[in-house]
C-alpha cells in the first residue's frame, strides 16, 4: 500500500492510498473514488491502477486531459512513480516524493483553493458536509477474470448492485440461458454480501461451491456464473 497526493499551487489538496489490485477513479463527480471538487476536472477524469507492482494511468475521456511528462495520454499507460503527472491543472505524485516546496498541510487547510459554489469536502473514508461527519462504506472492486461481462471493473460504494443478463443491470453478464437477475450485492455493517437470485440454469458458484443463500464476501473471493468469473477485492 502506498500513499499518493494531489497537489495544487504547492499545496496538498487530497491524500489517498492505493494497494495491489486496486484501480481508483479520480474526478469531480460522486462516482469517482478520489474526488477533486474543481471545475477543471471532469466527473471521471483519470484512473490509477496498481497491478503486479506496476502503476498504470488512463485518461477517462476528460475535457482538460491527463499528461505524463508533458505529453497528453489517450489510453492506458504504464508510469513510473518519478513521472510528472498532471490532471488538468493538478499534480499527482507519491507522497514520499514530495519536495520541501510543497506544504504538507491538511486537506481542509488547502480546500480554499478549490472552485465550488456549494463546497463539499471529501477525505479518505469520510464525507463532511455542513458539519456532518459520516463513516463511508469501504470501497470494494469487482473485476471480470473470464467471460464477456461488462463493465470489466465495477467499484462498490455501499449501494446495492444487480448482476444479470438484463441490460439495465449494474453488471451485465451475457448468456442465453442466464436469468435477467443472477445475484445482488448489498452492503451490511459487517461488509458486502452476495444474494443469489437465480433460475434453473443460473447457479452461482462462490470459490468453487454452489451457494443458495446470502454469503458474506471476503477479499479475493471468486464468483462464477456460467462462463463468467468475477473476483471481489
């Protein structure tokens, strides 16, 4: 696990950690994992992924672009931690590479640099708005290992998600004999649980065993439906 920072005008405006296997979306919208509340940043601007010890950066069709060492990128690119990474007018870099010129102040102190008429400040795992502080559900990731399910990666943020053949499902799993809704994943105080919603030909396999009732998911669990395999991390 490594800490990264987002910098503006030599001030840290956001800190976050990333661990092996994670892919974090950075942007202005609520759907982003790392939120930068600034009009120069797209709702989903960039993603940073740590895979097998290497970092990969992708621009998510942002308006103001993502640049690596001054070069605008258009697809996934492997990066070095020493690269100069720009997200619009913000700088992204590992915390341990911060220079003395950067003020290592709190996110709150630096938040005044952000452009927002109705300011909302997000820090890792906590949502602060108008004096309220609430613990946020832990984010988890579903990654498609095998099969044609879409999207290939789905971030869980506490909301109930559905999976099945129905095009309106959060995770669409193709298959002629599969049910429109195969399973749902819900957030509970103890963590995320998977609940099968299957028909005759749509059994749900968790770590090699068929399940028929609600099961608590654990990191690195593998969900199997038909020809599709999905990892939970």
